[in-house]
């Protein structure tokens, strides 16, 4: 044991341990910052909730907000789920609301592929490298006999 305490210090053996320590601290800071950003987004979404919004909860329950009430445990929402004669009402804490359910119709082109809204369309930029061959290759289809 005394040999370990009297051993010479060497940077060659210490730098991997220090590198791991720096990486660990960096990961902790990154997780803290990203969680804080996510919490802000959740709080902003909950502030924007209003009666009539269609929502989805953390448990996957879809419903429509009927009313809000404040309790000792926070904001509570009464939601209506189901349709027709299979309607039920749930009273849930607003913290379990995952998001506002915005359903948009899916538009398909002639080939059956979904057409993205204009804001989400990905435009391929022309290649700056003239040496690449950008001619599309035809796929070989097997002939059925």
C-alpha cells in the first residue's frame, strides 16, 4: 500500500481519467439544458390550452377539453372521450397532457405518396461537384412469364 502512495505521478496515466471526468460533466450539463428547454415548451403549451381543444395524454387517451378547474394539486381538466353513445368523461391533471391533437387531412399524389405541406417540402439542391453522375438509373423489373 505504501508503494501506491509513493508512486510517481504520471500524466500518461492520468489524462484518460480526466477526459472521462470532463465528458461526464459535459453530458450532465447537456441533459440539464435540454430538460430545461423541454420544460419551458411544456409550460408554454399548457398555458395555451383552452376549452374545446382536442388533446392527447401521456397514456394515449384522446379527448376534448370540456372545462378547467384549479385545485390544490394544480390545474385539472375535464375531458370528453369517445363518440356517439360511447362517451366518457375523465378528470385529469393538466400535467399529463402530452399535446394538442392537430389532425390534418393527408393528400396523396397519383402514385399514392403523401404530399407534404409547402413548409415541409424538401428541395434537393444541385450538386456543386460536376464529376458526379446525376442521371437517374432505371430499375430492372423482372418479366413475369
